[in-house]
C-alpha cells in the first residue's frame, strides 16, 4: 500500500512522536572518555589541535575521572606520556611509570564506579614512536613486541586497570596478553581488543596529544583503509584468542566496518571517534559552518546506529552532561 494511504511523516510530526519511535539513542553509560596523563606537568596542558582536550597532571586526571564517574560514563581510557623514552619502551612496563601511576591514582579515586581502562601499546614510550620494538632492519618485530605487551598487561592489571586496550595491531597480541594475565592470576581483568585499527590520516592530532616521536608510518601493522573483509577476519581472530570486547578505530570514516563486525560479533563492539574526527567538528564549529552541539550528537548517534554498543569519544563528559540536562 502506497501514498496516500501510507504517510511516514505521521511518525515525525512532533518531538513526542519522534522520541517514541526513535530506533537508537545515546546514554552516558555507552560513552568512554580517552584521557592523557603526562609526566612532569605542573598544570594541565591544552592540546593545540584538540581544543578543550588536555594533557593532565595526576591531580587533574583524578578530577576528570571523578567527574566522569559522577556523570555516569561507562569508562575512562588512559594514555601515558613519559618524560624519557627508549628503543624498547621501558617506561611502559615500569610499575612506577606514568601510565601505571595514572591507573593506580584513578582506580583509587573512582573504585568500581567507573571502568578503568588503559592502553597496551608502546608508541607513547618508544624513542622511535612505533607500536613495537624494531629489528636490525628497522622493521617492527611482531613476536618480540608480544613479549613486552604481556609484561605491560600484567603491570597495568596490577596497577588496578579493570580492562586493557591492546592497540598495537600485532598478530597474536590478544592470546599472548590473555595468557600473561591468567598466568599472573589476573583472570578478572578483561580485554577490549582494537581489532580493526586502520592506518588513518585522521590520527594527526593524537600524535600531538602523546608527543609522538614517530618517523614514517604504521602501515605494516595497521590496516589498509581499502580493505573491508579483512576487518571481520581480524575481529574473529581476536575473539578466538579471548577478547571480551572488540573495537573499530576510527569510527566515522569506517561505519561500514562497524556494521560488518557488529553483525557477526558475539561480544560487545565498540568504536573510537578519534582525534581528527573530533578536531574537524571543532574547527568547523569554530568557523560557524556547523551547529556544534547538533553535529556532535549526530556524529555519535551515527556510530550507535552503525552498531557500536560503546563509543570512545573526547566528547564523552560533555555529552553525558547534555543528556542529563535533557532528562
């Protein structure tokens, strides 16, 4: 039956009806706040290319985590920036390293009121900026890197992380980390696998955020943006190795990948609205080209609509505040 009997506009005629039939919605519990803690800071440092986002001191990090818990966010993902780096990323496995200190401080601050997550990767800690150690030819050594990831994972678990986010895209990383945690008696710590992480041009502002030392690119381990079915394979491998949750990164330019993986995954699927995606919205809004609040909400709703059950976004706290006000 077609027009005039069928009129879809009937279900759009006022806010109450639109709210009644909405297929997707946002809530604070679905949002995860990425946060940076930098060693040696005396006060928070705003990231030039990410207005409103800061490198935190330990005190401001704890305040941000406490605020996130009060707002009802789902979690906080921690990244550490050390003062000193070396070829093997030693600061990443040091129990007194900046990231592990940050994990411990945040866990002490929020307890179990917020899921405390941490990044398992070497790029912030290596002098060359790669996500793994290099062999004699300057190529990332997958298996040697896995050994360090296992040590990092245990150190972060001991510091108090509820959930670990291996983001280096090394083959076999989830299985190695799961085994390392279990051997250390940390079967309680879960893994959010960065299963489909693409070599994206939109990571630029993040490089500033972590003071990246990278020369070259990460295309030998992060995924090619031309590929789609490969993402499903990566997700299936991570699930088989023991991932409790999986992630697609970036989100907005890869909504088809989010949908593909959500369709096949027996575990929760997350997506990361990354730094460049955040910065594009901020730049366009600052120039008056788009409505900032409406664009932020639409961008996040599109990620939910594609199938993500959780979203990592730098807007997490602000949006949770808006949602509370709306209620």
